[in-house]
């Protein structure tokens, strides 16, 4: 997996692109489907929910290990 970060056209924002192999994508999609089923289908896109929860997790650990 490779993560590409580029400045966004929106001021103060960045664009994060994850480049995945097909196998990694299908594993992520399978995980997203599990999350979707466990939330009773309250989300239109299970992959979007999976990504959203991943971003929330990363925000939560952003300063982990900072001195």
C-alpha cells in the first residue's frame, strides 16, 4: 500500500490517496461490509463508513508518541 498526500485546491486542506493492491482493496471492502452489517445498514456506503472510522481512529492517535 502507498499513501499519497497532495495539497488540495481548498485552502488549508490536503488530499490523501491510498494506492492499494486489488487484494488489499477487497480485504478492506470485506471489513467495510462487516461494519455495515453490524450497524444495521445505517450507512449508504459501507466502504465510506470504514474509511470514515479509520480517519477517526487516526485522528485519535495523532499525537500518540509525541514528546
